[in-house]
C-alpha cells in the first residue's frame, strides 16, 4: 500500500525491504537492521531504531511508514483473562484482535479485513459489510502490538477474527510467510491456523503454497440446503466441491483438518444433522469443533442448553468422530467467535 507517496515498510519482506533500501542509496545491511526492528523487536516508529543514524531515520520517515496499528483500548475477561484489543489503523479504521492464554502458550486471533462481505447470518463481523482488506503489516502489527503490551511472546496465531482470510488471499499469504520467516518473527507454520467459510479456489491455491499451516472450515451445516439458509457462500460452492478441495489440500500438507460447527438450537442440532455430519466427515483425519453459538444482538440465534450440546457431542463420538466443544473465551467482553465487529470513527462508543 502507498500512502501520500509513502511506502508501507511493514508489509515488505526482507527481499522487498532490501530492494527498497538500495533504491534509497543506502547499504544493504540496513535492510536487515530495519527488518529486525519491525519483525523481531516490535518497533512501532523509526525513532525507536536507535542503531540507525538520526539522518537515516529522518530520511526513512520521509519515504515510508510503519503500518503497525495503535492499540486504543483493551478489555480483559473476568472469566478467563482473555484480552480483546481494539486497534486503530492509520486511515482511522478499527479492527479487533483477541489474546487467549493457554497452558501451552499465548494464542492471538487476528482480523484479516475491516468488516466482511460473507454475510453469515449468525456472525457480528459481517454486519455493515466489507470496508477494506488489511495489509500484511497491519496483520503482523496486531500480533506485535500484543507482545509489546504483555511483554510475552505469542506462540500461536489463528486467522479467525473479523474477515474472510481467503477473500484477502495475497495479503494473508504474504502475512503468513513473513510471520513464519525464520529470519523474522519465526512462528512455526504448524502453529498458524487459517479458518475459511469455504472459498474453493482459495483452498486450492493455498495447497500450492506448500505451507504447513492448519486449515479450519466453518461448516455449520451438514448439507447444502441448510447451509444456504445461514451462509450465503453456500450458494456459490457446494459442500461436495468444498470437501474435494479440502481432501486435495490434505493430500499435500497432511495436517488434521478442523471443522467448526456453531451449534444453533432448532437449526442445526438435530439427530438428522448428526447422521449427515458423520457421513460427511467419515474417514477423514479431522476434528469437529462445536461452538455453542455466541449471542449477537442483531439476530435471534440461541445456543442449545449445555446438556443438549454435550449430547450432540456424545452422539458424534459414538460414531468414532473426534469432537470437542470449544471453551468459549472472552464471551463477557464480546471477544468470542463471531462477536468481533466493525467500529467506526472516534466518536463511536468503544
Ligand atoms: N471468515 C472465516 C474466519 C472467521 S472465524 C470463517 O468463516 O471461518 C470465526 C468463526 O466463528 C467461524 O467459524 C464463524 O463461522 C464462527 N462464528 C461466527 N459467528 C459466530 C457466533 N455468533 N457464535 C459462534 N461462532 C460463530
């Protein structure tokens, strides 16, 4: 992205940054120093880059900008310590990210777009539609910002916040490559998960990238007829097409697939759904992650009771399916799945 002729230095990989630095008539090793400041030391301004001369820092500020968004507010869940961060980008748009602390490490759920155009009926992130895609620098900045705030390293990243990652394909793939760059932030590909509502060409393209990242499909219904009622994308791609693409993806990277299934009372929690679900996933190396649907004030969907969700899980288990009920983190701060939403300008209630 170019802004008032300034270049977005946070979205440059090391090769791109090197080219840029050489074009400014500077020495090659400067690129490495700057790349480290941004991607290893989580710098948010050129002023922090103290091993560069003042003259060079000023020159850089005249040619480029850092895309790192600014954390404007945080909310911490009283239930589980989950933290939701509201970030403001340079153009005044906002996105939300969520930090979840687990025994195995800190996991950050990032947004990939401002808003979303997928229109899933149960999800708050799609209300108001898509404003714009996020750049790689803005996605990286959500993680680096949380590390700055907590002083702790993030070990896992999930692209499960606002936005459909495969609707912002090029930026998301570049983001993942930079995040997992061994010369950069160096998060293992195996610790990165991308969740999609099922954009078939995107899944097939992703397969060709040879990334060892985990793929999750937002399934939510075991057949096309029901899926079409709650997910507009189902009118575009059938479950048969999506599953063929997933199997191809799996044949290459052999990572266990996750299916997210938001349980909605009276909609997708019947015994017939169990039977069809089992038929769909039988024989696949997969995990079904049940998410009792989280409340969103604009719709009337409600989750089944705890007992009913458990019963749904047990029925799947009986058929030999790996299934968990997602521990909902940060529900009291609207930080759980499907509760992140678009915020507007400064005057908005935040
Ligand atoms: N667009 C991507 C990334 C969003 S991930 C995708 O569709 O996968 C967020 C996950 O939360 C998705 O599985 C989404 O379907 C689910 N979700 C959305 N609204 C929800 C809600 N109200 N309750 C529970 N899960 C929800």
